[in-house]
């Protein structure tokens, strides 16, 4: 309508409708889309319907005299199109609706985008939920794996330790065999020399002195080789029921001269049944622990031996009030060759032997110590035995 | 009779052991030692000469002490057999004592006094065994003669 520039220039598809919904005028955009439709009802012209569209709000516009806007879908084609329809009333001087302005805006694109966004966001939400679940599962699994890993690490350390001990055992076995022969000859030769010299008159004092020194050296070698052999358990005794208290007493008796007047020995013996074990080997463990305790007490102090039954195990505690062990030494305590004692006093095998003996018996040995606070060794032995 | 010199064979692949034992045995004039460093050679000697005691090392290249003493037992059952070994494991000791009728299983390093006492007893036993077997056979002979006379 050339007489209404506004009507023509607003870039929307616009029509003027009578209150009966027949088209009175169209702007050029409307004509472009729907063709000349003057006199045709809007529902017919725009949507090809024979009656009013479902959801049409014109009634309310007429009744209220107010603009209204709503959405409509055109389902005639396979891909539906969406429209936003605006109906604005034009009032006469008395305030009655005389005409309607209709604006039809194709919203298919916007609607599609919205739909797509809704669908996408729903999908995203589902995905987020899925991911959260997966993450939770992963966390649980990671925790499990971490636990397994630390268990594996522990096992590995134990295996390395066991393997180390086993190969040292083999080494010791081979070594002692190799040493026994020359050592046998050495000791025997010294003895023959002694016999000859003691028969000579007058005896040569220098030779006698030298021989004595040689004898001391040979005895030292013999002692070390004996420890090595015990470490390798070359002399296998049978496993049999044994009174552990008897073994502890025997070891204490052997140490009596070092203990007397200096160290108080406290016995807290529980009611222990006979324990199946290799008595010789176990006695050596007692001897090593008690000897260490005696060495740890510099002047005077106390050694406390406690025994009890815990489940199917005999538990023995050897506690001394001695100088204790430095933290960095505690870790190496059961390693063969480790000693803090002066040369000639310790072979560095005592606790390694104790460790091997206890694991061979399917038992355990533990140490608790701090400098200045004494040392506690705890032994656990299965009462029923189980030597491997 | 038991005061005649007692012949002891020692076999050990280690020269230092055989030389040492030869010297040790010579300090006691009663023993007459003979030593070898190979079990094969020692076995030839066992076949040829009467012995009172045989001392063998356990682990030797070639024939070991166990097999050597087993064969020596077949040849001269009366000679006492001793295993002197640096390889101390009780299973092989028990096997040796049971299978070769060992007189003693001795571990290196050994105590000379103890070894000499052992050899004194071992050789005395061998000589007594031989005397017994001689007496038994002469008694058998006597019995045969008496029987012949009676028949």
C-alpha cells in the first residue's frame, strides 16, 4: 500500500486483515511470498487451511484490543516450518478494533537452532553424567591398582630379600666347601709343628710364639667358616618338638660370664607348648640375639625375655636397655656382612642367620630400636612347625 | 698281632691334604701311610695291596669318594673306610654310612688327635677282622681234616 510508507518499509511479511480475517492489503514482501491474496482469509493464504489455525489468538486480540504474538507450525511439507505470528489491532476513534495488522516471521531457522541446542544440551548432560560415572569408576579402579601396586612392591622387596638370602646361602655353601680343605690342612700342619717343637729340647721360644699366633689366626678363620656354614644351613637337623625356654636358658648359661654382676636378666616366661623346630638353628638365633643384647649394654642394664602364645604362634621378645640402633643401621640389620662391632668381635652374619632361620621356619623376626632407648627383637614361630 | 704296622691309604685330590696326612701319620710310627691324588689310581692300589684303613675325600674330579669307597668295599671288605669331607651335609653323610658301611664320616677341618685315635681304632678293627677270618678258615680246615679222619 503505497499510501502507508511504514507498512511498506518495515522489513517483515505484513498484511492488513479485516476482523473476519480476510486479507485487505499486503506489503510487497507478503506478495513476494504468498502472491496476491487480497480477499482471501489469512489461514487459507498463509497455511492453505479452510478454517482458522489451531492455536489462533485473534479472538483474544479482538476481545482485549491488545497485540498478541504466538508460534505456529506448518506441517504440510515433510520438513515442518515454524512461524512467529504477531497480530496487532488497529482501533477506531471509539476504541473498537477496526482492522488487524498481521506480521508473519519465518522462525524455522531459529526454531531449528533452538531445538538443536536443546537436544545437544540434553545429550551433553547425559554425556556429562556418563563421564562422571566413568570418572568415579576410574577413581575406584585407580585406588585398587594403587593398593595392588604397593602390595606388589612389598612382595617384590620380600622376594628380592629372599632371593638375596638364597643366593648368599649357595655362595656360602660353595665357599665353605672350598675353604674347609685348605683350612683342614692348615690346622693339621700347625698341630704337627706344635708336636715336633714341644718334643725339641730346649723348645725354641720364638717358633712357639709364632705358632701360637698362627693358631689364633687359623682359629679365627675356622670360626668365620663355621658361621658361614650355619648361615647356609649345611648341617640339616630334623624338625622336632622343642622347649624354647630350655634353649633360652642354655644360651643365657653360655653368656653367664659376660652378664654376671653387670646385667640383670628378667624372665617373663608364658605357658609355651613345645614348638616344632630345628633346635640347633633356633638356639643359634637366641644366642645371636642375646649376645647382641649383651654387647649393646655398655655398663649395666637389663635384658628382658618375654614369651607367650598368640594364636598358633609362639611369640618371643628379647628386650635390652642398651645403646640402641641408629635408624640407618636398622634397615641393614639383617643383611649378611653388616656389623658395627669391632673387627674380630662380629662376623656380620649373626642376624642374617637369624633372619634366614626364622623365614625357613615360616616364622618372623622384627626389630624395634632407637638410639638411647634400647632394642626389642620379636620372634614369631608357628607352634606346629613348617620348616621349608 | 695288632701291633704290626698299620697300612692306611689316603686319597684326596688336594696335594696339600695328602702331604699333610702323610706327615701326620708318620709322627705315629705305627702307621704306614700311602697317599694318592686320584681315586682311579688309589683303586689300583686297593686291588694290589692289603690295607687296614682307607681315607677318602668326598668331592674329587673323576671318581668321587663315595663311589671309590663303594668299590674298595667290594675289593677289600675288611679295610675300614673313612670319608673326610669339606662338603658337610648330613644327607650325603647318612647315605654314605648306610650304603658304604662307613667306619666314620669326618668333616674338614679335622682335629689331629681325634683323627689319629679314629685311625687307631679303624685299623685295629680291620686287623682283628682279618685275624678272625684267618682263624675261622683254619678252624674250617681243621674241621674238614677231623671229618676226613672220622669217615
